[in-house]
């Protein structure tokens, strides 16, 4: 995800989270069962079902061979991110900002967990992995410089002990302590980043669990609406 895309998703995610307490300013207990509420809820549910295309494509070889003929995995992932946020917006609007049903509250909570953890997995986990690779590359460079410095100093001591003249390059002072400090700092930073990466990996597990719970609650919600009927039809 580029910086521009990240900014867009950041704004959308912040707006989504700010929309949650909107019931303080606007609340309509009958909006969810109205025609407009039904349209918003149905669209949100349809988008949530379409969100399953990406994981099915990613983890099913047969499905992947079929879908990737039409669209790339990168395009599917982009759709997965943006459609998930749009579906969440529509679902929150569908509630009419009236949270009085335990099932509805649980569905909204699980949906928000899915969105937030998915965003972490989409951007921060790859970014952390990229930072670790960059730091490991710098660490390898510093270790190589350290090894060359140690060899040069060792060669200088051997030459001096034999009473032979020492070349100017061999006598050149190298900031050995600075190399050691740099290596130590990078090793500490990499260790910290690895801990953050492991924490983010747990977020991915939470994303999967929350998604399973969300779809189960969504199925119950839809079944309840079908069973009790749609108020706007009566």
C-alpha cells in the first residue's frame, strides 16, 4: 500500500471509528427496519459476503486458479480492504445509531474488530517486515565493516611486532567503538521490531476469529429479520 492509499484508508478508518458514537447526535430506533435501512443493511451484507472472495482465492488452489484468470491478487486485496470499510460504514448507518439489541451490538463490535485488525495486517505488518529487512541489511553492512576493521588492526599489530613498516591504509584509524555501538543499537532495534511483528501476527489470528464470529452473527441477524419480517413491508 502506497502512502496515498494509506492516507485514504487512515481517513476512512478514523471516520468509521468516529461514526460509532454518532448515536449521541442521532438515533432512530425504526430506521433499520425502514426501506432505506433495509437497502443499507442489504448492501452491507452483500459486500461482506463478497469479502470472502479474497480469503477463498488465497487459500484455495482451485478457486485461485479460477479467479486469478480475471483479476490479480493485488486487485482482490484492494477490493477486500475498501469494500470492508464501505460495508462497515453502511452497516453502522443501517443501525440508525440505536444500539439496543445484544445481537446487533455484538455484530457491530465484531465487525469493527475485523476492520481494525485487517487494517493492521494489511499495512503495519508488511511495513514492520520491510523495516526489519532494511535494518538487517544495515546490520550486515556494519558487521562486515567491523570484521574488516578487526582484520586490519590484527594485520597492523602483526606487522609492527615484526618490525616491518606499516602502510598508511593499515594505520588508518577506524571508529571501531562506533561500529560496535551501531551493531548493538541495530540488534536491539531488530529485536524490538520482531516482538512487534509477533504481536501483529496475533492480530491476524484475532482478525480471523473475529471474522468467523462476525459472519455467524450476521447469519443470525439475517435469519432474525426474515423470521420476524420487515417492518417496511407491513
